[in-house]
């Protein structure tokens, strides 16, 4: 878990945004991204930045939420910038645009809770089914995120999903296990999202 920043940048193409992360958000970093572009995408402008305790996970969650809108294998998404901002604003402390480092106060804001089996009400010893291939099943071995895969290896749920899906598809980019596995027919991510709405 690494502290850092997750950001949204607009691009020269209306409706295409970049969602990324960095461990150091400074004016120099901002200027460098805006001046140099990203993967042949120019006209980058910083739109929204939050500071988080777990930048890899938050970036992965954002990429997963908007995965249907992803442009190729890049950190570019065909998503309305305000929609992405509403989601990201609920996950950290806003640092850009500057609001004196006060936490955002959207009425829809929820407390960020890391996904765990305990939070999703999944007991130890439960069977989880991979959405990509329902024949691939794992067993939970703790109340956090560890599972036993068919080979007997113990790993995180994200590693279980990542290694299996990459082997079959050669997909690049992070895979969030909570978005890829189901418990009793419901995707873990959806179970978690429903509980967050009640918080």
C-alpha cells in the first residue's frame, strides 16, 4: 500500500480523459505531463487530483469502474470528466483544484473502505467463481483477500484473477480480483458497492 496521488487529466480530444497515479504531485510533475503528453495524446490538462493512502488500489478501482470505456491498453478512457471526478472525489483528499487540503464534502461522499471478504460478508472457506471462466473456482482462506487456487497455491484474489486471465488472453494492465470473481452469483465488487451505499 503506497501513499500517493490519483489524477484525472483532460485531453485534446473532448470526452477522452487520462486516469493515472503518481507518488509525487508537484507543479513540476503537472507541468511535465501537460507539456510532454502521454502515449501520443497531447493537450493534457490537469482536471482533478486526490491524495490517497493506497494509490495503486484506487487507480485500479477507477480503471475497473470505467473499463468498458477504456481506450486500448492505455490509461485513457472515453468518459465524461465530471462523472469520473464524482467517483474519484469519494476516495481521497482533494489537492487539485486547491481547496486548502480539506476533504471534499459531496453529499454523495462515502467513507472509503478497502475491499475485503469480511466487508463483502464472504465467510472463510467460501467458493468464489471467476466470471471470465466459471469453471475456475477458488476458496477463501482468510477474511481479507487470500484464496487457495486449484493448484493449491495461496495468493491474493487479484493475483488469482490476474494470472489466470493473463494466461488465457495476454491482457495487460492491473486486474482487480473483486471485480472478476462472484460469490453466490453476485460479483464481489457489486456486493461491496451495495454496502458502501448504505454507509
